[in-house]
C-alpha cells in the first residue's frame, strides 16, 4: 500500500513540475515570489483555473492566472499582465467577487514588479507593490476571522458582465 501511495505522490509532484515549467515571464516571477518568498505551498496555488460564469442570458468560461486557496477558503486571485496593470484591476475585483459562492477577500493584478493588491470586499487598495503580497502565515491569520459572504444580489449580475466583457479581450502574459 505504501508503494502505491508513494507512486501517486511522485506522479502528482511530476505533474506540478510540468505545470511550473509551462509558466513564463510574469507568471513565472509571481509563482517564484509566492512559493519561495511568501512561503505558499505549490499545492495551495491553482494555476489557470477555469470557472463557469452563468449570466441571466448566457454562460461563459472564465479563468485567472492563480487562485491561492488555504485550508478554510480561497484567499486571493491573481491576474498577471505584462503591461497596464491598472486596466485589469476591475476585472480581477469582479472575478474575486463572483467566481465562488462567496467573495474571495483579495484580488491582485501584477506585472511581476508592480502590483495592485485590492481588498475585494471593501474595494480598497492595500498595496501597489509586489512586495505587499501577503506572507502565507499572515494570510492564514487573516482567514481566521473571515466570513464567507456572497456578492450582494443587486451587484452580482453587473460584476459577472464586467468579467464577461474582459474575457473577450484577454492578452498573453509573457513579458
């Protein structure tokens, strides 16, 4: 039984390594910061996750570069952009607000050096530097008091439509 578990663990690590090799440019830099400097475990970081976005009159697939999920909840979504990070700020905030059945607390858009780290619940800017990304231990502390709050009913359709509009203009993130 132990041999089988060992083989499964090796296979998982190999698949994770293959995903990492595929990362390029800005995404690679952000991955390195999250795993090497901010101490997130690679298993806590979803790479290019895709979600189904259901609007009142249509449905679409949406994705983001990274979702950082800790044991109790998803903590942060990250969009990488090789330029004009401010132009993606609204998208990443909408994404954090509606992609799950609760609002993910933090939304980040970054070019690998600069960043816009936003408290998605309050809509306020937390930091403008990639160095402002939360250390894993700080993220866990913040999640201790976190309540899973859904997006308000009067905002959810608007937030989804913002995401839908941005999906059609996504650009590559390689610098």
